C-alpha cells in the first residue's frame, strides 16, 4: 500500500506513506515522512522504530522477520533518491547495499536468494548477496503501480508481474534463472513468532560485511562486469487474465496459484501457475471499484479482497472447507453461505461448486447473462474508513486489515454460515505524535 502512488485521501493518517506485510503476514512495516516502523501483527505490538529528520520512506519491504529491509525514499523530503534501492540493516542502523537506476523504483520484493526490483517498464531479478548478480531483465507494460508478487515458500520461487500487453501477466519460475543459493541456515517455518533482530547466517556472510554506505552499485554495471554461472532459459508463462489494465496481483504461499484483478474491479480470477488454467472466477460486485489488496490463506483454500467500497470479501476456493449444512438447500440471499450440492437436483437452487453464494437463477445460466452464474463472496466485513486497506488471513478463521488512517481491524468469520464477519478488535497502530 504505497500512498505516494495514489491520490491523497483526507482520512489518511498525516505522515503515513506506506504500509505492507512481510512474507508470512506475521509482521508489517510502515513508511513515514521521517522514517519507518515495524509491528508484530498478533498481538499488535510495535517492534522497531527508526525515525529522524533525514527524510521520508515510501516503501519498506521486509525479509521475513529478519533485520534486513529494502527501502525506497519518498514523500516531500525523500531520505534517499527515488531511483535507488537501499538494503538496510536495522541492527547496525545503516545501509549495507545500494542499487541505482535511471528511473524511479516502483516496488521491491525480497526472498532469501532473490531480489526483485520493479520499474515502470522493466523488472530486474538478482541473486541476493553482497554484490547482487543480475540474473534477468523482464519488460512489462506500463506498471506505475509497481505490481509484482513473489511466493514466500522456501521450496518454490515464483514471480508474477504484468505482461507486455494490457491485462496479461507473466508467471516466472525464479528457480530456473541459473544461480540459486540452496544452503540456508533457517527457514521461515523455523523462526520465532514476531519480528526479531537476530542475523541469518546466510546474510551474515554475504551482506553485513559489505561495502560502506557510500558505495553504490548499479544493476546495469553489475550485469555487464560480473562473470555469472551459465543461466538456463527462464521458465515463463503468459496468461491473458483481463481485457483491461491490471490493478492487483497476488500469489499463494507456494506459488501454485495466482489471483488477479483489473482496473474495473468487478471480477477476481485465480489461475494455476503451472498450467495457466482458470481455477476460479469470483465476483466482488457489479459496480466499478479499485481493488487495494488480495491475499490467500495459508493452505490456499480461501481468498480475501479489499477495495475502495469499504467491504472486505472472503471467497472459498475449495469445496472441502465448507461444512455441509443439514437443511434443504434453497436460493441464497445476501450474506448466506452457499453449499456445494450433494446431488444434481440441488443445482437448480443456484448453488456454486466452491461453497460461495450464487444467483438463484443460475440454473438458467445458459440463457441469462454471465452475471447470473457468478460466484459471490462467502463472507464479508465492513471497515469504517474510506482509506486504503490491506488484508490478510491472521489465523484459520480470522482476517486482519491495516488501513491508511492508522487503524487495524481483526474480524472473525463463521466457517459454516459465512455471512457478515464479527469484529473482534479495533486498534490504532499509528497516530502522529503531534495529534
């Protein structure tokens, strides 16, 4: 959620420039006009604060729960030039790596062995080390939002970025790019809960002993002067996901599923990243909306979506997660769960195959417009703000929303009934000191 890429909202917290979760949603970081902070998600606790009068930070990309972060300067007084990526060690309180480009950096994504830098029309993929090796450069259509997603699993490195044509996505297997660090001392599953400041052995050897803060390396220069291992041909798939421009993309934990939304904001599509097959087409609504975020749960059986309508939608992707109801199926109403039909005759009641709501006229889907065969959300929640919100599954049946007004919501949804979520908590994670 980069607020410097969007129109300002009067409800946004003054001085807040960015908010984003780490790879497992256990922590999140915010960029401010005077620095950045890191929070634990549950319980909501501030874990680190790095603020000064040196300038603003427009993006903070965490590396799981470690002390390494990628920073981009921004705001009215940027701490760093917006065409630079800074890898920052929060223990030492200084930059340990800089990458400079000819144009503004729109996004950065991190894995332990990969560094992805997103510009408006290009994406650079590096082997992540003290001296990053440029592995590949990909061209994209106009990507001013910096759309990109990387899988979090240590076993499969998948990247999704916009394609060269409007509405297309590129699915890239990062493990095929030819230079892969396989010996990692820890994995995200072995780390303790919450943000911590212990060094990973992998990065202790390859980054913390690095150049002084005055050293700057450009991606173009590194690519032309360093001798790299022979790279295999990148495994890339192209999917024509939408007819309009992309507005949001997401990957599940192991990179096997990709979710996309267009600037129309009415449909969310889920694809198999191996075959390119359309798995689910989910309807947020009929009217145009801006999709702010999409997130899968840990086992990829559910999806949550936030938009500028102030409603968070939860969809089922797998019928096995729906508990079968005892009552006779009937035409669904708003907020009522739709159960996977147990017999062919049940389909006449408008039930969908994934346990989402559907139209009671879906039995006439061959005669009526596509709208009547749509899958609607299984559960929904409402936030009382017009600011942008990021959503994530916090536990099995709870979702977390962090919003640009500095608020944090926690909602519970009933796995059997669905419908309207119960708000479990509301807190302020950020409030300017002057207020």
